[in-house]
C-alpha cells in the first residue's frame, strides 16, 4: 500500500466543501484564526496523516481481520477509518489532550465522513478505560503517542491489562535517552531533558506541546515491562530508517531540516550505514513490541 491509495480513500474529507465546513465550525470555537487559515491547516494535517498512516502500517504486522484492534492516539482518525474500510475490527482512541485540542473535533468529523462507526470512537485517556474481559484486544498500537501521556507506567500497565493472552502491542515513540526533541527539532540537555526549558524561548516552553512531553526512555519502558511480567523486544536499525525517511517525506524533512542536512552529509561520505548497528535501546526513535509472557 502506498500514500496515493490512502489519499484516494481520503477524497471525501479533502473536498473544499468539507474542509471549509469544518474550518468554520472550529473558527466559531477558537476565534484566533480565520476559517480560511484553518481550512489550509486541516488540509495539510490530513495529507500528512496519509503519509504517517503508510509509515505506521510499515511497522505493523496486522493480525487477522476478525482480531480486535485498538489504536491509541488516533489523531485525525485517518488510519483507523482506512483499516475499518478494509474490514478490520478497530477501535480508535483519541485523548485530544493539551497541545492536540484540534484533533477532537476533526477526529469526529473525519470519522463520520469516512463511515467509521461512532460507537468505536473513544475520546478519553487510555488510563480511564476499564480492562474488563469483554474489552480485550489482540493488537494495541500507537505512533508518536507515548511521549505525551500523563504517566507512562500507568498507561502501559493499563494497555497490558487490556491485551488478550496472545495479544501484542506495537509502539513507536522517541527515546529521550538520546538528547534530541523531534517535535521541535531541538537538542536537549543530556540526562536532564526537562531542564532544557530554562534555555528555551517562551513560545516553546509555554506551549501545550512542550508541556505534554514526558521524556520517555527505553530504560523506563524496559523497567515497566519487567514489573508487568511482559515480553519486550526493541526493533533494530530504527535510527537508520528514521534518517532514511527524511528523503521520502518532505514534511518530516522540513521539521528536521538540520538533521536532514547532516544526514545528507553523512550519506555523502559513506558514514550513514553506521547508524544501522547502534543498539536499539540507545537510538531514537524506538519501536518496541510488547506481549504477555
């Protein structure tokens, strides 16, 4: 599957009429921007979501159609709606917490327009769900979500309880053991990333996005998995794959323009391949598979 297939699926929500309608609804709530500006931003968000969906699917090994799936942090709802259209039994959860407030409204409107069932849209935190026997999932996954949850341990422990006995979780997120913040493209203070805020301009350190960060690390994930008695496996060469993605995703490259320039230089002198052998727990981002032992 490629990006064009996702974009074709998204045609109903990329229509000017749909974007303008949602933009006017959002502008009525938040009057800090014009509806025209919001519509352009929504269009960009949805197109980027198509690229992100292709990437997320590339790191997942989807279970059989009948298996229950939970997407945590569904964002715009693009991927979940697409998988539903292909027959997968998927539930989408979007907490729309601080820094991502726009997702809540867009999430519901996009899902509705694309025919996703309303009873499988959850606007809440994963920690607020109950892990009863009827709500067990064969797969739980997220992409760039775990770095924004309030409590990493509570979140992972709750998802562990919601897995079926043979189920698996797959998560992709930054590893802040590496002193780099990918959302802002900023270096961090080694060993004390949260303290970097004292060196940042007010516009960043007071933003909802910065305040949402919990600076998760591979070491922290490993410790929680051990407490839960879970089996944990980190995927190798993710660092190299992330750097290679800079050549294929223009928006991703724009957000990491300095890293993109360094990557091109390393590739030119033949050193980019070194990143393939960096231990997974020492690299960023990290992709890990979690299952019940």
